[in-house]
């Protein structure tokens, strides 16, 4: 997974594919957003940003409260769906 995290475009594509697979498996938008939030929490605690884009996301995540972070997670899901 570290190679996926190194390049932001690769990460975005990887996340987009996982969202498509989740939808194909019948997961709801709400469930996908909850999982995106949990992944964001994990990455925030365990993974150092590998590029400028990830650094910006981390800084936004860190200044936000839980509601803000859930919004960021939902927006990330929407963003990768549009790509």
C-alpha cells in the first residue's frame, strides 16, 4: 500500500476503484462515507503524508472537529467518484 500512497493521483485512482467496488457490492453512500472517515482516522494516526496534497489533507483533517472530518471524508468519496 505504501506505493499507492506515494503518488497522489495513484491514491485517488485507488480510492475511486474501491468506492466503485463498494457500490457494486451494494454498500450505501452512508456506509461508504463512514468507511472513508475510518480510513482517514487511520491514515491521520499512522501514516505520514507522502506528498503536498496529502499534507494539505492532513492539515485540514487536523484542524477540523469530527463533523468537519466526516464532511472531508464524504467529499473525498464524491471527488473520486467524479474522476
